[in-house]
């Protein structure tokens, strides 16, 4: 669930930890903030099941809930492959009747203090309104790739070994275990991916309310297999249509994962060549995914980018020490963080591809930046050099910027495969 909020507390507003008996009112307040959208009983029940009540806040005014904020307990892969505890900030809203009263600020401050007490070095979120969260120290750390591919005019080349992969249809709910096993094997390999350990998260991808299909089919699934082992899967929908010259159907990809290039290519080729269709719509894919280099005409794929995951370092020292670095780095960072002042000051980061340490220091600073820029660069997808060019990072020692920017990089683009 994404987040939406207004900067809205008055002296009569009280923050309380959410009680199970108040969930319905709390959730209805959230839905109203998202325009009063309705949800299926199945979807509502699943989000209630996933709610971590001790991590959710309700802002009350009298007997009414006027603000909501929650968090999920995740472990997120960071450069180097470590699964780092991260609070998945979610379900944030403020009633439109309570704008500009400090409700949002009070919820964000209390939430980050709680994250710190829990020993989680990171907080992450998906923002429905990106302009809101920078002032609370969140930086846009990943983008995702979407496209609308004219499969009638764009062909796909595939690597050697693709022919060894066999595909078969399967009912999505009947092969959930096999699909989750594929997902779990991929999580350690790419920064930004979330380990789905808590029961229930595997079912989010199966939510299939008819009201959200826009005339397309129910969710379909195809498995990729090699030697009797499942090595990938794709979930998708099909919307058939007919024009004056014949079929004009659309395939809408929901999820695709493959354990190796051949498995991925076999699944993409299947989607490109589906009968009675001429368009493939894909959303939220990694920016470095191979298919975009296998197509005959990228322009006819109408590629576009959009911000996705926002990262906030709650404990600068622990967060920077939790990941590895592409090249050796020894740099002193002057960090500003007015919202979480415990992060303010100078930190010496030393590390390489094997590990890192980050400790407070009184040594002269090499780079000066805010915690927001550290969040943006943390997963390796946003170069510190680009942030410096934007005026958001200052180089205080010659050569330090290039050194740190390269070290902070990642061999794979960070990617959040699903919202929360």
C-alpha cells in the first residue's frame, strides 16, 4: 500500500498505537484519503492480516481517526547481498479536514524514533506524493522501467540455451510454493528486493479483484522449467480486442522472475508471441533488465522511468556498515539530519567489497551532504556525482567525490519488485 498524506496536529489531536478493535475505522480513514476507493473483501482481509498493530499509529481527535501511519518489518537486500532490517513505512494518511496542523510531522517523528528503538537502521517507503517525504529524510533510491511494446512490429532475440527451457500453464494459486521459491532465490542478488518471510505476503501477488482488471482476463500463470526444476514464472492478464484489420489484444504483465538469462528470455518470448495480441504492457521492471537490449526497436517499446523506493537512513553508522562497496573507500562524511539529530555530525566510512565500518570521528570532512542524499545513494542506483551536480553534495577534499561515488555503486541496478 502506498502512502499519501497532508502535513496536518493541534493540541486536541492524540497519537496512539493502533488497537485491533479500531482497525476498521483506521483503515476506512486511510481509504478515504485515497479518494474513497473500495476494495474487495479478500483484499481488505489480507491487509488486515498483514497489519502489525504495534507498528501502527492512529491520530485521534475525539472519537474520530484523523491520521494513520504504519510499518511492516522487512529485511531488504543491500549491495553486497546482506539482508538488512528495514521498516516498510505504509498506510500513511491525514484527513483532508486536518491539514497543516502537524499531524503528519508528529507521526513521522514518532515512527522514526520507534524504528531506532527497534534497532532497524533503515526505513523505506513508496510515495504516492514524492514531494512530501524529502523533508523527513527520505531519498529516491530506485527507479523502475515501464513500457508499452508493439509486439506486432518488435521482435526479440534470445540467448543460447533458451530452447532448453520448457513452459507450462499453471493455476496461480496452485503453484504458489514453486513461485515463492524462485523469488526467494533471487532476493539476495539484487539491492532493494525484500525477503518475504512473514506468511501472507506471498498472497499479495494473487489478489485479483474483477474491478481492477479493466476488462482483462483473470490472473494467469506460466512456469519455466528445465530438467524438471522450476526456474522462472510469469503472471499476466490478457485483454482481447478486435479492430478493422483483425486482432488487437493486449498482454499485461504483472510479475516475471527467472533464475538465469535463458529462463527470463523464454518467458519474455512467450509474452511477445502470444496469439491474438499485438501489445505487451509491462510496469515496474528493473532498469537494467536484459529484454530491452534484445528487442529489435526500443523506440516502439515506448520506455519510461518513474521513481519507486525511497530510503531513509535511521542509523547512519549501522546502515553504511551493513553494505559493501565496489571499490575501496575511506571517506569522512559530514551528515546533516535535522529530523533525526542523532545522525548529525562526522562519520568515517571505510570499506571495500568484503565489508565496511562506519564510526563517528572528529577528523576533517571530505564530503558534506544530508541524510536524504545518503538515502538516495545508499542502494547504488543514484551516483553521488549526480547529486553533487544538483548542488546536494559538497566536495571538501579533492578526489573524494569520485572515490565515494564509484564505491557506492552496484553491479545490478536496485529494484523494488512490489509495493507494500
